[in-house]
């Protein structure tokens, strides 16, 4: 909330653009890391980030689960935060 009050602008968390643990600056805006999702641990965030960097676009949720070695609860968490709605690399 304080960052919004100070004028910071944020981009959504993205499977392909977000780092596993570091904020990124894109066009003067901050993109939060995957690990900033409450309930998503650092190892899981690393697995997702590594799989996205190595494999590119995931064909489906099952493909994401297999390549990133994550379970259904993690994909449900990603869906809750809208990360699966933007399943397009850019």
C-alpha cells in the first residue's frame, strides 16, 4: 500500500516475465516475482521460473505441472492470481 501511495506502478505477475525471487523494472513499472504470491514457496517459484526459461510456452496446465514439477494446489494458486490467464510469452 505504501508503494502505491509513493506513486509506484505495478505490472501483473507473469509466468514468463516474472523472476522467481526478484522484482523487475519494465517501462518504469515494477513486476513482482513469482515468490511474492502468498503460499508459493521459493523452491516452487524457482521451478516455475526455470521451466519457463528453458521450455518457453507451456502447452497446457498439465504441461506446466510436469515441467515445473508442481501440483494441482500450486496451479490453483497461480490461477487465483491470474497467472494462467496470460499464458502467452512476450
